């Protein structure tokens, strides 16, 4: 498909698109109002107020909406289930934002939304208020035109995504019945740099750990004790060298056991992505990419796990020489996991490796999140692709997976349904940075995309077929 | 010999010992005054002031004393040559100290000398102010009692030993005539753990270097770029793992080529040393010694070179996880060399290794000093042993070599004279570490030892016989 052969909106959807076009100024104005409310999860500022604001917005649209407490910040859940026989879509987003520091790097204040050159500048404009508000306006527009929705809709809006979503897995497990759905759609992240829409079918997982080595009870002189006292840095160097070789292969026993090779569909999709290693090398000033040299760029990010050393710190790092034999050193690592590696299993394998190779080195588990994948031929895949195509008039780029990690597994593995990430923000949204922004055009295309999605789902023959979920407790 | 058969001090020396005993409190008090002056060569703090202080001290004793500039910190040279026909001894020491970091690990501030339980705590207490100040007090005491010295004495006090003595070789070559001597005695380093005196006939050399790795032009996200962007920490881990194996063998081509095996005398002396690996393990809290496990403790320190990583620093080292892929990392190493490894040759071999194995890693030379050895049967060997025995009443332990490095080669290889290291500090002086200290008892025994040495040399039949020197330019 190309832009020339984009699906044409049917009559019902066309009328919704017209409503959006007619009301675009007041939509932008209402987004500005929403962005004026800070909701900084890390500092516990404004969270309760914004959660209640969302409950109010959804209730006005006829949703059964409420906040549900967690042991952290509350979830906002809204449900509209008056389309029996039609599928249910869960729209996930998060209403918390990153802290706005450094404040003096903002051209206009982060919670005084300002329009400049077709962009709305404010903390949360892109990540994620502008995106889930677009979903709410899509629902509102459909209801305004047709008085009903063509499918059932659940909103799940989290208040601590920027804190690493520490409670969402427990929440989804505990509220599995209330979250019954056929698919999940998340509007988060950016469009492609070119402006082309994107649909992402998965994320890599993460398993982070520390290696702590100690030898003597204090630093000693490298002359008086060199050759006598073991060196914790050498211990860690020799240990790490047994964990990954110079060709980039991770050499921990069983590490690759559960890696599922990409399907032909995955490979074909990756091959169609406009990924140019020369662009990355140019922008980051690199002479070469990481080993192995012959791996495709898309494969590196989507289909291969990694073992990254995030930090190695021990001994003297100042200017000149210091003849010290250090007594402790610390290594921090993260593993990016691909389907179906399990973080607990991988951490157990690494811990066993460490215990065997370097019994004096302490292994400490840090955060972990499983990977998530929705097959490219999963139910609703065509529906979502078609909706995005219709709304943008341009064929979306299909990413089998992202390189980074999000708790998407709560949908694919706990709820057992297909999950699609459909970003609405511009590539240069500056999320997590000063002068965060969303292009008004992207925001309005987001509202259209949300409406097109509802419309397409309304025309889907619902069979309630889905991937196997985690067994209920 | 044992303590029972120790040589008895003659009348002249006995009177000097009495003077030392009578004046011990003011000697300690004057050492505290001296230690209050920081002289941190690495940070160029207080060097000129302390050099002038030493010139003043020596001049007051009737020495012709002055500072002589180098292209680094100045040398302090003092000469007393009114004993024609008697041998000349050059007393070497260094007036600079290590930086005191980390400051918050000191119980009392490093430059506010404090006495606790018979020890003086201060930076430089043991290394080396307390030791060369003891030599000065030995000379002062001899002069106070007898009005003259029994042999000729040259002081050579360096201001940048802790920086690796970068200019002493050039200085000694340029001032060869002014430094004509029959032997060199250096008071530096510690006594045996038991408190027994020690004479050392050599030192290991040192060759220090840095390895700097860079990849991208900034830190990147380990999810978005893991597997794509090379990791400078992994680059250094893999490079280091090719330089020394886990069995402790240094695997740089040609590294061991010039190592001279110890003589029978060396081996016999080493075998008589009370070196107990269990003591070291207990005092430093170690479960095992460094690899290889079966090497004799004395051999580890005296007859084998080392490759110590002094520091490995890159990326995140704070609490918790941080999903960063760092863009640079720094490793600092020192090699301890044994006779007759040459530091320039060894650094060239390591640099060639790095260029071959990791061409993107930058190799930077830091300080270097050749090893030094005086044969156990060299001239003045018996005289020095006898003097130490007299002062302590205990037979000294004879170390063919120290583990550490001093620029002793400038005496054995440039001046071509025997050189003896006679340490005065306690074993647990904590040199180069927080809470550096010297026991008052050790300090005062040092003053006695200096006096006994002068006395013994005064009774030596001087034949001006010495080892072959480097040819004069």
C-alpha cells in the first residue's frame, strides 16, 4: 500500500472527521487547559487532582469512570460497554509527567502551555497528556456525531508511568475481570522522524543487576601488595570476559535458550523499515557499530538481547597515576530481553554463572520487566493498521519491536491480548526534556486516528479469539 | 646472629643514643611541626615552602644546603664533607606526600598531626617525612654530642617522589660530580610486621599507563541503542582480558623476556624471611592471595612483575539502576618491573598489544621507573647490616628486593654505587591511605639507626671501590 491507495473513510467516519475539523480550535484550547494542571509523579504533585479531572471528563461522556487506588498513585479506569457483540478496546495512557527540571531551560514555563509555530509547548504535551487526551476527544467526537460508540471502550490511565510503573502488573492481575478486553492500544512515543505513522508490536524486556567485588579490607599500595592481594577490578574484568565475548556473543549458559527467532513476517517488516546505520553513525560520531559487525540494524534493536555494562567504577580515576590496588569495585549491567526470555530466569542463570566463575563476587538483582510481543498477524492487527492508514492517509511503518522496555507485557502476558503502540507525538517532542511539545497537526491526527480505530473496530467480526493469558490465580 | 649477639655500641655512639633518649619529646614535637606543612606534589601544594624549611634545618646543622631547581619540583641537597679519608654516604628521602583523599575517611585531619596510642597520625608521617626527619635528627644528635660527623654526608631530598620521580634521573646525571658518594642509604617504607628491622637491596620498577576508550559522542539509552552503539567499557574489559589471564600470567608478547632469575644468595635470603601468607590474609581480611595460588610470598613481591589495574571508571556508579550506555571509560594501570626489565621497552610492548587488539583504544604513558638491585655481597653491605643491628639490638631481615618502586636505579645504575633501603616506619603505617601514621617508637629507633650508620661508616676503611657506573656523558 502507498499513500495513493489509502483506505477511504466510510460515511460514518467521514462525519466524525468533519466534526474534528470543525472543532479543532476548541480541542486545542481544551488541551491547553488540561496541560495547565501539573501531575508530577516523582514529586507527588497534582496527581489526585488530575486523576479526578479525568474521571470528570470521562463521566461527562457517559463512561462509568473512577479512580482505583494502588499502593502508589491511583489508576483511572473508565468503561463504555454498550456495544454488545462488538470488540472491546482498552486504551492505555498515563496522566503523570516527568519533573520539568531544569526550569530555566524552558522558553515558556512548563505548566503555562504556549503555542509557537504550530506547536504546543508544555510538560506533558507529548508524554502523555496530549496523546490520551486525543483518545478522549476521539471518543467524544464519535459520540457527538453518532450518539453511541461502534465498539466497547475501556480507558486505563496510569499515574506513575514516569516512576517505572511499579504497580501496574499487580493492578492488572488484581483487576483482570474488570479489564477484560480484546486488544490494547497505547498512544505513546513519537511518530517516525519523517512524520510517517508508526505501529509497534512489542518491546524488549529488561533485567538489571550489579556485581560487587571486594578483596582486602582497604585499598593497599600496588607495590607493597601487587601480586599478593587480589584485585577486585581484575576479578570483575575476568568475570565479565566470561559473560560476553568480543564478538558480541553472550556466553552465559542457557542465555539464548528461550529466544524465539523472528518470524518471516517480522523479518520482512524489519526489512521495510527505513533504518540506515550510516545515519546513526553520523549522528553519534561512530566509526563502527557494535559487534557483530554484520548484523542488520533492525535485528540489533528488535530481535537480539543485549548485555550492556551501564557502569564500571572502582579505584582511582583522577588525573595522573596513583599506585593503588583498590579493595572494591562495582559493575552495573542491564540485559535487554527478547521474547520469550524471562527476566527471573535470565537473572538466575547469570547469578549461577557468577557463583561458579567468581564465587567471591556479590550478585545483586535490580529492576526487571519481561519483554512483550504481539505477532504481526495477531487478531486486530489489520484493523489497527487500516485505521492508522485511513487517519493519516499514509501507510504506517510496522515495528515488530522497540529497543527499549515498557510494561506492555501486562497486556500480552497477563491479560493475554494483542497490544499495539500507536504513537501520536512528533519525533522531536522533547519528552523528558525542557521545551516538551506536540505539533497541533500531530495532536489532531491523533484524534482522527483514535476515531478511525473505533470505527474500524465497530466493523470487526468479533470472535473473542486471543493469545493464551497468564492463568488466573 | 641473634639479638643476644648484637654488636654493642661503642662509647661515641652510646653518648649519641643517650642524647636521643634525653631529647625524644622535643624530637616528636618537632616532627609534628614538620608534618603540619602540606607538600602535595600531585597538586603542587606547599612544595616550595617545605623545601625551604629543609634547607633551613640542614643549614642550621652546618650543612652547605640549597634547593636546586629541576623542571619539576626542586631537589634539596645538603653536604657535610669534613671527614677526608672517610666514606661518603648519600641519604636519600622525599619531602612530598600523597594527596590525602578521601578526606572523610581520616579520623583526624591529615595535616593536623595527632598522637593516639603511641602513633603520630598525619599525611607524610611514615611516607616519608617521619623517616628523613629521623635522619636529620641523627646527624643533629651526632653533631650535638661530638661537634663533628664521623663520615661525609650528603642529603638528597626529592619533592616529587609521589609523582614518580620524573626528574631525578636527569638531575643525578647532570649533578653526578656533586653527588659523588660511596653508598646510598634510603629510609623509606616499613619495618617488618614483627617490628624487626629490614634492609632492602632493591626495588621493583614501575611503568604506569592509561587506557582511554570512547565510542559515541554522548551517553545513550541502553534500550534505544543497546546492541547498536559500541560500549567503551566492554572494549576495555575485552582488551584487559587479553593482557593478563585469570591465572595471573601477563599475556603481552615479550613481557617476561628480560626477567633475570634470582641468584642463590637471593633465594637463600628470601627463604630466611618470616613471610607468612596467613598473616597477610588475616590482616587484610583476605580469603585467598592473588593468582597463581602456589607462588611463594617472597617470590610474589621480589622476583615477579605485576600488572595492577589502579582504577576502572566509566558510566553510572550511583544507587539503583540507570539504563545508560556510556560513551567513555578510563582504565589506569601500573606494572611493577623486576631486574632487568626496562620500562620503556615494556610500555612499548603493551602499546603494541593495545594497537593490535583494540585499535580504537587510546594508550597513554604515565610515570615509569626502572627496577634496581644491589647484590647481597656488595661493598658496605656488612657495615649497613651491622649498624642496623646495633641500633635495634635485633638482627635485620635482608630483603633482596621490595615490592614497591623507588628511583633507586639512579644510584645503582647512574651513580654505580651500592644502595640500601633501611626503612624506619611501622608495618601498618597506612602510606598512600587515610590515617597514615608512624609509631613514635619506630621514629626514635630511626634516629638511632641513622646515628649508628654514621658511626659504623666512620670506622670503615674506605677503598672507594664501587660497582661500575653509567659512563659519564
